[in-house]
């Protein structure tokens, strides 16, 4: 692993979070059902975890949590639970 790798990982995590921020800030539940609320909760929890990990220096954890958050968001969009 090269010496610059930790900085590259931090920059990548920051870039991903900056791109995701408006998506999650504007994520709207369009179907108020138990399933819809669960998908929303899971997406937002993983997004908030990503921010927590980033703020605590765990940049790999931030990227991983953000990928899970986006997975829940994409699945929720597919199921018509969300509007962006």
C-alpha cells in the first residue's frame, strides 16, 4: 500500500458523502406503510452511520456504510417508497 493511500481513502469518502448529501437530505417517503418506513429508516441510519464513521476517522467504514445506505435507497426507489 502506498503512503498516500490513507489520504486517498479520506478524499474518496468525503467526495462520496458530498455527492450523497443532497440525495439523503431530500429523500421523501411517498408510501407511508410499515415497509416504506423501514426502508427509509434503514437508508437514513446507514447514511448517518457513514457520517459518524467519517467524523471519527474511519473512512473505510464511512464508504461501506454509505454503500449500504445507497442500496436501501435504491431498493426503496424501486419499490416506489421514495421520491428524490
